[in-house]
C-alpha cells in the first residue's frame, strides 16, 4: 500500500481538526493542503516508525507551529470576524494548550500520542488541557439550542452544556420545532443532530436558523465522513456518535472560542 493510500482515510479527520483549531474551513483546509504538499515534496521525511495517522498529524503540527503567532505577540487590529476574535483570545491562551485539548478531547488521541505530536511529556499534556479548558470557559458563555430527537442523548448533551456554565434555551426534536425555538430565544450556539424525529433534517433546520441568525453550529452524526467530503460548505465543528463527554466539551469550547457573541476578549 502506498503512503497516499495509508493517509487517505485520515484526511477527513485532519480537516476536522484543522478547522476546529483555526475556527475556519478555509484556513484549516489551507494548513492541510500545506501538510500534503510537504509530504509529497519530501516523502522520505515522513515518520515511518509510527502509525500513519500519528505521522500525518505530526507533519501538520510542524507546519502549524511554524506559521502560528508567537506567544505574547499583540493581535492585529486589522483582523475582523472570527479570525480577529480568535487572535485576541489567543493572546491569553497558548496554541499549544488548545492543540493538547483538541487532540485528546476531539480527535481521541491518548495522552502519550498527543505528547509525541506536540513534543511534550504526558504530564505536560494533562496540564495543558486543564489550562486550556479553564481559560476558554472563563472567556466564553452562551445560550445553547439543542436539536436532538433521542431523549437520552439530549439529556446527556444538556447536562454537559450546563456543566460548562452555559444556558440551554430549548431542546427541539424536529426541523420546525428547532426554527421556532430559535426565533423564540435566539441561541448563541446550536448543537444539531442530522436525523430528526419526523424524518426531517437537522442540516435543513440549521440552514433555516442561519438565514435569520449568525450563530456557531456543532453537528452530531454517526457518519462524519458523509459531511467531511472536501466539498463546500462543510461544518467546522463535528462530533461523532457515540461520543465522549470530553469530546462535546472540547467542541463547545472551541466553537464559542471563535464567536463574537460570547464573552468578549478584552
């Protein structure tokens, strides 16, 4: 099997990770393209002593680290939107901490693997994750709409959201109910399942909501590869079913991290 064939199954998830890290499909995909270009240009430099997925993420991190803002550098006032918000907040939280959080919480890497990817010790990774969660939670707070037709899962998500200190404005089980809930109490974050109770689509519900409100969205699905195809538009934040509570917490923290409606970075 060629290196390209070994890496292909992992690319959708690297795109997911890159988008969560940057808060943007465009910027995340640009880092993934740079990663692949580096591998194609220097295939002999690809680490072959580890699992291909680890090697892929290792190359990505080398590129991300070299392109990121230096710690302590003042964010540019010229940046706007999610990027400007993120730059202001990144001045308070090191990129390394957020990488550790996403690698373990969203991508499911072990502490040891995350340590390898960011050139740290396992103890350092645990400390960085705790630091990232604490800082992000201090900087973000939102009203959350949950779109989920399975009662047990909805209750679990609601519990996670409240544990993070956010408000739950409602739990909708159909497309029409979700839109009505959003109009009644405009959310600061939407957590949406794909298949809903009346066979309507959570994707369509989100499209309807986004026509009226600007709000970050986290999709929940048992088939993430169906949404991570490389075709635009795609979700920036995506949780795979069945999920871990830590995964949901990490995705919520990252989605709100880039959103202007949460506690401002001042």
